[in-house]
C-alpha cells in the first residue's frame, strides 16, 4: 500500500503528530484529493483542543483545502481525476433534513460535516471528500491562493453579497486580519463605499491599498460618529476578535443597517436594546456557504484580483504554522503546502 504523510491530533489538546498512513480510497460518492495547499484557520482550534461536541480522534485538521482530484469513487457524477478542486468548511450534508430539502445545505440540521472535524481534513498529502463538497478552482488561482478562499474568503464574500447592501452603500469592515483583509477587498470590488475600521494609525496604508476609501482608527476616533458622518453604514461586517469593538460600532448603523458577525470573539456582544429599535437595526451572523458559493468566491477572486495575503509553511511544520496563526501576528493567513 502506498503511504502518505498526515498531521494528526491524537487526543484533545494533544500535539500535532506527523504520521505515515495508507493513502485512503474514495468510497461511494467520494473523491480523493491530492492536497497541494491547506489553510490554517482559527477554527482548527476546535479540533486541536477538542471543543467540537462529539469529535473523535485521531483527527487530521484542515478545512481550507486546495488540490487535484486524483481518484473518483463509484457514483460520482460531474467530477473526474485531474480537475482542480477545493473543499471548505461545508464538507457535506445529510440531504434529507428540512434545511437540506430547502437547498440550504450549510445549515444542515442532521449531519453537517466539516473536514478536519467530522472526517480527516487537509493537513495531509491526500484526503477524501464527498463530491457535493467540491468547488472547482479556476486556472488563475494557484493552490496557495485558493486555499484561504475556501473559508476566510467565502465567509466574507458570501456575507457581503447576501447582506442587502447595494453598489455605493456604506459598508464598514471592522478588523484587518485574516477575514478583514479579504472583506475589504471584496467590499471594494463589489462597488460598496468601503470603510475600514481598525486599531491604530499604522494599518491605514494597508487598508487603503486593499481598497478602502476611508480608514477609521478606532483608538483615535469615535467609530460610530464617523460612520454617521457618512450617512450611516448599511452593513458593518464584524471580523474583529473583540465583542466590545463590535458593539462600539453599532451606533454607526444607518436606517435598516445591520451588523453582520463573522468573527467569533470570546467576550459577549452587549447591546443597548434601544439602539436597535429606532433605525430598525439588526444583528446577524453568517456561516460561510456551500460548495457552489466557494466556487463563486474563487471565480470572483480570479476576475477581480482579490487575493489573500499568506504566510506559507511546509506540511511538516504544521505545528509552527498553527502557533503562528494562534499568535494573531500572521499577515494574514497561514497556509500549509505539501510540495505536490
Ligand atoms: Zn475556517
Ligand atoms: Zn441536512
């Protein structure tokens, strides 16, 4: 049997272990992907620390996968060996729950599957995925650039395009990190009046380079007041790692404006309820999207030049890459490469 490298977690809070495993065979409805690149997402801590209810070990993390299909199981239609494919947070669904029957696969109620949590993910030379979770990677995107699009990219892109904001509307992106630096680019390319909000003056040049027309320094300026001067935000996309930073922006919403939460800070959102009523404001979350949404995100990125800024580590240095991501100092996503 041919062997491959995999980086596994043997138990909750265990170290990353580089192990040799047999190359897995695709079952009915599955394909095997020769992994070229896999992003390290903050959500990988769910696997590392055993925070996902019912997770079983050993488990190979990774849900920002980009590679090449190299074998196809029985019953797979529309995919063949040699195609470039990505797999993201949405890694499969039951197909028969009420959400799935409505075509809303990412909110599957019975068996939502996440690569790297429900089954082995992309920190490996090969991985198996259901065909329904595949997104076609366009020629213009190298694997290292495609991988972060599969979670950080789709989450910001899909939240923005479903937000109800229209071209010219004020859209503020709070936080310039792994999610935020992509959110700014997508918002600008979608034609929104794009406002970047972050702490300190040093991030302004980067924010402008990414496409923000206006930069608000949350340490030196009153974010809500600045947004109101622009007529109020139609959408505030909250990617920051602080609930306090998110709620501080709420007063800057325009009429019918909404705060869309895509980052998950540890501290709670504390909202003065009265603030929501007069201007019909809303707070909502947004969970990535399905495989076709990932494909749309990659195609849009290819057309418009939206790219993730990445720090790249070889697969063997996954532990180092993970620590780098967790440190919060990475600029901005960390991506593992297999050398394939
Ligand atoms: Zn993720
Ligand atoms: Zn379902």
